C-alpha cells in the first residue's frame, strides 16, 4: 500500500513538472491534460491552476480560464497577478462588471502598476457609459448601481457626478441628487449639459425663482450660448412671465432656426396665449426643418383645430396634421387626445372614442381624457360606460401644466464617452 502511494505521488510530481514545463513552452494541450489531473488530486496547487488558466485563455476559452483563475485568487487573495489574470479573462468573456471588481482588487494591491491602472480606468469608463445608456432607457436603479461600483476611479469626474445625480433625481432621492449635480457644476461650471440637468431638477422641485437665478448666472458666463438662453426662457415660463419668455424664444428661434426644442417651448407659449395662427406657422416651420419631428405636426394640428372652431370651418385639415403627429410618435398621449378632440368637432365620434382610449392606455391618470370620453359615451348612448369614466375623472387630481414646461429642459442624451469619464 505504501509503495502504491509513493508511485502515485511520484506520478503527480512528474505530471506537475511536465505540465508546468509544457505551459512554459506554449504546449497547452499537454499542460492542460497533465495539470488538470494534478489539481484533481491536489486542489491547492496554485501554480497548476494558474498555468491551466493561462493555457485556456491562450486557446480562446475564457470561461474555463475564469474558472481556473477564480481558484487562484481564492487560494492567494493577496497576490495582484491572480486578480489581473482573472480580470483579463473576464474582459475577454465580456463580463465588464466582474472584470472591474477584479481590477479594483488588483489596483488596491498594486496601486502603482500602470497596466492595472489603465485597465481599471478603461473598464470603469465603459461601465459609466453603459450607465448613461441605462439612464436613456429610464433604468435608473441599475444605472445608480453601476455608477456606485465605479465610484473610486471616477469620483473626481464631473460626468460621473452628473450621471449619478440625474439618476438619483429620477429615483426621487432629492438630497443625494442635489449634492452630485452641484458637484458636477463645481467641477465643470461651463458645461451646458450639466446646467440643463440641474435646471430640470430645480423645475421638478418647483424652485422656479432659484431656476431663474441659476440660468441668469449661467448667462453671465455664457451669454451667447443658445442652450443657456433657452434654459432661462423656460425658467421665465415657469414663473408665469410668458411675454418675456415668448420674446426671448422668438429671438432665439430667429437666430437658430434648427434648434428644434425651441419650437416646442414657443408652441407652449403660443397655445397658452391662444395665438393659433402663430402656432400653425410655427408647426410648419418645424416641419420644414425636420418633417420627422412629431411636434411640428402637432403644433400645426392644434392651431388649425382651434381656428376651425373659431371660424366654424372644417376640422379635417387639423385631423390630417394630428394624424401625422400620432403616426410619428404613437406613444404620446397628448397627441391622441388632441386628435380625439378634432375628431369630436368633425362628429367622427367613434374615432374620437378610440383615440381617447389610446390616450388613457398610455396615461391612465389623464384627467381630461376620462372626462371627454365619459361625455362622448353618454352622447352615443353608452350611459353606464360614461358614468364610469366621469367617476374616474372626478377622482383624479388635475395635472400641473408646469410639469410640462419643466420637462422642456431635458437634454437629448446623457451619453458620456469613456475618455470623458476617465478625466481626473
């Protein structure tokens, strides 16, 4: 029995040495075969696990390499090389989050290693960019988790603070959001994107006077910035300074006719003021700039619809414009509701009912849609359905129109490149 054990030990030693030598020469087939046999009998042999991992990585098998390197870092967690090898395999596998965790451990163990630091920053930048994409997808909780994970390498980055602040804002964590949005602006006070995000935050929290003061300061720093001028005009809308806002937006549009967001904001002002002819002209102007922007068709349709009522004319031109808006952006309840109202004026009652139901499906708490739908059901003889809709209407609090204006500040994208994220 003792002789058999001795022979087994000698065989393992022979296989272990031959496997390491083969791995050193790049003969991975022999190395993996020998060393797999060895670790099955002696699972704590770190050099064997490491050599297997290296060979699996060379052979294009990153999942198997990860398995071996996990054994290495489990057995020797204070050796940075194991974490770096593990991270490299995880990156090859496309597991950026796991790779960052491994790189973060390696960087803590070897903070002066330039290779580790470069990979650490690059991977953190990719994760931050992914977080920006998640924000665009309105997956704010996941974005926050990713940004929290990369805090250590990116916490001196203005972009990191802005992304985290915006995600926290959308999750309703106002105090944390305010702190990060302010920090982003402290680091980059002239960044227009950060200014607009902070402006939206202030508008959401009804800090209208503070929003105006905020954009006035920004105007002193960037007097020729169209986006800052736009932000100040929206702040004036929020303060019910409509004539001042209208004048500023008209001037801005004259100088920047391709600034599409201005059409929407100015359209809100014209709609509130009852400037229906101006609304039609504004909508057609936006269609000329970008026929694929549903706002242009909506503005024309609203203006034509109200002119038709005032002049006792046909609503069909308004319906045609609003149909284009719905076709281009079927996910906006406002477009369905306005089309329903135009159909109602044209006595297309079944069509109006269908559009109102579409609006309610998109926005279940649409107070006016429930009311108009209830009245229409009554008109077509569906009294019970009408009473139900009117009861729903009576239980819904009217929506604050200023929330519409606050959303105008939202900038098109929160994307940030990896290079921007890595700025110290």
